[in-house]
């Protein structure tokens, strides 16, 4: 897997985002893979859901963000694979650049594939269009299913599985807005970046 599509869309000299193929980390087989969800205040606010698979972050843009309610089916639109370092990116992408706007690390943590129990790798499960993962984040935990609904458009549904961590009343996207890394809201991240640049 590669991040060529990621690199083509970005100008490394102009954006503070990590570059793609330049810094591939050696695989550490003892480490659990990570997921990250980044709130991204671009032309429209959305949440980027990313899963570490095969040395890259498989990525989907979720317009309404993830839900903790199993009856919510959230549209998730496939986007280009991102470099692993992107899981640490919080800040602003400058005006005029691809994805311009503020990025906040909304949730992050290890995950495991529930599909692998059936001798089926997550990569293969995603190619088949149906995967289940168990997240161990600070805001989200337990099972989430990804179901492809339109391969041509790259449209999937992200749905909370009905398990012990399901909660129909929580609505984490609107009630738990702060970064799990800096504790800042997206407005505070944007303000602090502006201050740094004006100093
Ligand atoms: Mn995005």
C-alpha cells in the first residue's frame, strides 16, 4: 500500500501535515494497530476516521461523525490512504491548500480487528466491503462495523455494534468536542496557530 495519492494532493513546503512516503516507520509487530478520528473543519465540517492497516491509515470522511447509538447509520466516504504519522497531526492546513482548515485529534487509541478471529485479515475484510473493529479510544470503545454500500462512489456505513459500550443518549460528537491530545476545541487550536504565526 502506498500514499502516492496523498502526496500528489499536497505541497509539503506549504502545509504542516506529515509527508507520505518519506517517513515510513518500520513495522512493530508487538504493537497494536491504532485508529484515529480527526475533526476537520474544512469547507464542510466532518470527521476523518482512520485505521492503521498494512503500514498506512485507511481513511473515510464521516460527515456527521461517529455515533454511539447502534440505530444510527453514518455515511463514511472513502478517502486516500494517509501516512501513519498523520495520527499525530493536529493544527491547521493553510488557506488554498488541499483540505484547508483546522484538524483536531478527536479520539485515538489502539484497535483490534474482530474479523481476524475468522482467519480473515482486516485488509481482506475491507476489500470485501465489510469489516468489524473493536476500538479502545478515550471517547469511543467497543465494536464498530464498516459496510460498503456503493463501491463506485466509495460510500460505506459506519455503525456502532450493539454491545456493552453502545449508548443511544451520549451523542459524543456534539457533547465531547475537545482534543484527546491537547484538550483544545477546534476554535482554540485555530486561535493558537494564528497566534504562533503572528509572533
Ligand atoms: Mn478531512
